[in-house]
């Protein structure tokens, strides 16, 4: 019913992958839809080929179900529409994984759900109508009874197959709705009565005792000018012992 092993929407993997024919054929929904297609063919084929006979007292062909032409016409109409619908929905099942728009997938699944549910009910009406008219058919001389019984039997089988298709379509629809309403994270509203935000707990304050640090005095490399002696000029007279005055 639903594909697993990856991100999906409405029961089908997101667009981007290739089509695998063997996986598609092995899907339960595909198998049941093919059975519905075969059952519809059997019903309208039996009625269109052997569902009308000419009574002895009438030259006009009449329906084998108690000569009620409405019963044959109803069964043929339901069968032909079901046959065409099965082909259409098979094509839609192939195209569904390639739909990138989730809204289009939703409409396709809703169409499948609505049609399958409606045809489940219509096949039930068809089965009841054919079975009722056949039970009222007393003169079975010249009537192909096998065709009549096959039409009734496969009408009943169609109720089951279309009911299963309705269940599969409903599962796809519910899966898609649940994916569309996945709860997302939202910030909690602020609590005005609490002095702190609700997300963060207040930190406890532990005062640390201050211990003064003992510093060691280092000798200063800069001389203390205040301790220097006052500047006193010390000019020594130059004595030239080898100087002699000139003689005139």
C-alpha cells in the first residue's frame, strides 16, 4: 500500500527516482487493480455476448435476468466504466511518483479514494440486482446459465477488490495528511512571573576570598637623580711646563 525506505508523500516516494516496472507490478495495489480490471471485463463480456436471448413468444432480444433489460444495462455500464477506470488509475499510479507537487498528489489520491468507494457501493447494488432478478427467472430454457452465474459471481468479487482499493487509497490519503501536519518546534512563551527565562536556570554565585599578593622589590635600573651630588665644576688649569717667552 505504501512505499517504504525513503521520504514519501501520500504513499509514494518523492520525485526524482526512476520507474521500476517489476516493483510496480508486485505492489498489492497494482495486483488488486488488475484483478478489478479482469472482473469488470468478465461481467460486461458475459452480458454483452450471452446476456440477451429471443423468447419464444417475442422476436425482440430480452435480458436473461428475468427479461429485465435494466439489469443487463446497469451491469454492462458499471463494468465498462470500471474497466476504463482501472486503466486510468493504473496510469496514474505510474505517474504519481513523478509528481513533485504534493497538492497534485493529494488530488490524485482523493480521486482514487472517491471513485473506489463509489464503485464499491455500485458493484454491491449490481450484485444484489442481478442475484434478485436471477432468482425470479423461472423459465431457464435456452438461457446460458453459466454466463448468468459468472456475471453474478464476478460482481460479488468486484465488491471485494474495489473495497480493498478504497482501503489502500484511504491509507495513502491518511499518510499524506499526517506528513503535512508534522509538529514543528516552537519557542515556549516567556514566563513573566519567573525572574529567569524558563529555559535557563540561574547560576549560583560563589564569592572568592581575595588574598593579597606579596610583591618582591627589585633593584631599580633607573638612577635616583635626587640622591646625586650637586654639580661642581672641576676645571684644572693647563700648565705648559715647556713654554718660554720669546727674546727680543
